C-alpha cells in the first residue's frame, strides 16, 4: 500500500475524479484551522501502468495539484497498523517522546473522529473537518 498527500485541490471529490481504480481518497484535513489549503490523502497499490509515480502524480499535476508520497518507517506494514500500535502505547501509558513525534507525522492519516489519537498528535480542535 502506498500513501500520498495532495495539495492544490478544491475538494476531495476533485482529487477522486483524477484517481485510477486502484487508488482512493483516504481522508482530508485543513491543517491551519480550515482557513487555508486543503490536504487530501490518497492510498492505493500500483497495478500494471497505473502507478503512483508514472500515472497518479503526473495526472494530478495536470490539474495543478501537487502530490507527494508519504513513506512508512521500515518494518511497519501500514500507517493504520502503526497508529493502532501507538494507540496501545498511549493506553498503556508507555508512549515515548519519539513515538509522539512519529504520531504527529501521521496526523493527516488519523480519521477525523479519532479524538484520542488526534489529541496526542497535537491537532487542534478547529482543524478537525
């Protein structure tokens, strides 16, 4: 599974219209409290010529949207699995400062309704869409 963030879009629906069937819109957020740029998150798996590098990023660029891949630290299968591991550390009251920093780097991938992780990631309440 590959993950990327998209900026320059007017809406999540606009990004979805540019996606091939093997990629999808995963979520979105207004990082600066809803007054600025929208960040749309996408995920998918490369299939034949429908790849992130050779199709998705250039296709989004044709619509004046910037796209950058977000890499997952070595050894972690997916961001959602890593978020659950960090949640377990929070609930066990054994989360480290390094893990908090890691959680903050994943803030765009935390679902809007997950208040526990959003708070620990330092997302302000007005930033939640």
